[in-house]
C-alpha cells in the first residue's frame, strides 16, 4: 500500500500539481490511500511505518512529522 500525502488533492482544488498527483495515483498498480497533510501525526506514521509514503505538496505537515519520516519511513517526495 502507498500512502500519498498532500495539502490538497484534485477533489479539493483543480490545479496543476493536484492533477499531476491524481494522474500518478490513478495509474498505480499498487493500492493508494490519499491523506491530507494536516491529518498526519506521528502516531499514524508509527502505525503505518511498513507502508510506502509519497509526500506531494505538504506545507501543512507538522515539522516533527517530517523529521520522523526522514528517520523512520520508506518515503519519496514528489515536487
């Protein structure tokens, strides 16, 4: 499973980044769960440490979560 984290997705705002994110998600062969960055916390990250994380636009993500991700998660950043 892939957890895709972003401030907004195409259903929230139809912008270039959101449409690109949606195209990537819709073509994935692996199940993807979308999570808005403001709902991410360290407890959620700990419970899902075995998942693949992709961070898109994440200005709403708590800085402590960024540090936790760097040290503990298998993650990618999409810019």
